[in-house]
C-alpha cells in the first residue's frame, strides 16, 4: 500500500509550517505525523542538500507519494526542481504539488509542466538580463559613473600624479591620501 508523506518548508524562524500542513489536509491527504516533515531553511539551498529533506528521501520507498503545497517548497531554482523530479521518477515516487492542481510532477503531464515552468523561468531571467544591460548602456550613454564612487576627486588625482612624477613612492602617496596602493597605481596608469 502506498504511503503518503508531506514536506513543509519555511525560510525564517518567524514563519510556521502549520498553514502548509493544513492546506495538505484540506486537499484530502491524510498524513501520519511521523510522515510529515517540516524544515526551516532557505529555498535557495538545493533540496537534496537540506538535512530534513535528505532524511525524508531516506524514508521514501517505491510507490510512496510526497505532497507539497507549492513548487517553491521543493526549490526556487528550475535546475534543482528538475533534478529532484528526476530523482523521484527514477525511484518511482509520486511528487504532488497542490498549487498545480494536485499535479503529480513525476507523471507525463507533470514532466511537461516542469519543462514549461523551466522555460518560463529561463525566459524571465533573460528578460531581466536584457533590461539590466539596456539600463547600463543608457546610463553610460548619459555619462553616469558606473560602479563604486571614486574615493578621490579630480583635483586629488592630479595631485597624486604630480607627487608620483616627483619621485614620491606609491606607498607614501597612498598613505598621504589615505587610499590603497592599488588605487594610486590605477590613478597613475590612467591617461
């Protein structure tokens, strides 16, 4: 007979898993307390590297079902989610996500959904990169300074170059202007 497990995850100590557990119960899944796993850890940590999730994997057997409320309980990274789903498929364990209409991600329809979600995530990531690059190009075209603000004014840079041309050492100039040797060298090497 198939056993049903649940996995609830929160990221911070201020959050609780009880809402996720209630949602699973209201969806009609009866999970015995010793098969209900809770974890407090960031979703950015790969699923298979989370201590409680690792312990859960050790308990799961072929034919079992794992229920989670949302896909991001498994992971926020599409590659991590895909790897976890593939592991479940290989081990013949059902992975049900309530948010996706009780969809078993290890089924054919679930595999399609994972691929679609991964494609959407990749598309969104590419759009973000394009927007950032466009913004950087616009800022550069407008003559805006990129990166950290300079520790020295243009007058100080001229003084630094003058001091160096008089034979004062890089270390002495760095001490005088309270900046690093690397900063002095960068100023010296700019045209």
